[in-house]
């Protein structure tokens, strides 16, 4: 997943692998098979602005533009619903400062509106790995775990995270 600055706070996904499995102790592998959410070529199974805000390049979902700010937050969401899960993804920030993006977790769309309500794992300068409450409290709920948000990656650097 690649984010171009200036990007709005948004649900962004590419090469997302979703483990839709019941909770299992850390020393045991997940019981369910891996479910791939993005096929690398189309937005089939996704909803949101796939005409102006997002595009697919080299098998990745790309959000935003390096030359223009988005007029509002936009959220891309899978059409599927899951119980307990482990989310694994790779993302790349194509900016040096003021990066602002995230992955919504258990969020729902606000009816007749472009926003969503729910938790967001933040991705961006100074907020990488923080937990944010989108459209309710509009506040950081938890700081990043040690080693996550201390320094954002340089432009073009890919990080892999599990949440």
C-alpha cells in the first residue's frame, strides 16, 4: 500500500492479508486459513471512492496525490465482515512529513456521508501505530507500541505491520 502526501486520514489497503480466525494463544498458529482481501488488479469486493481518491498501480492500492490535497477524508472498505482476526499488511509512505493515513478497524460508514465511525490504526508522521477514534471522539486513544511511532520511514520505505 502506498500513500502519497498530502493524504487525508483514510482507510487504505493493498496486499492486505487477513487472518479470519478465532483467537488462539500466541504460541499456536491460527486455526483458519488466510483470506486475501485484495487481488492486486481490481477493486472487486471494496467500496469507496475508487475513481478519484484511489487507484491500482503495480498490484498495490495507491491513495492520494503527491501534488494535490484531497478535498475531504475518504475511506476504502472491504465488503466483507469478520469476527476475530489478525491483520497483516505492507504499506509505503511516499512523503517525508505531514503524512496522515490509517487502517480502520471495525468501522462503519456514517449513512449518507463520506466519513466512517470506528477505530483507526494510524499511519503517518508522529502517529505511526497509534490508535485513533475516527468521527466519535476524534482523539488518540492509545500511543504507539514501543518502536512503532518513534520515527516515520523515509519516503519510499516499506513497513510491514500486524495489528
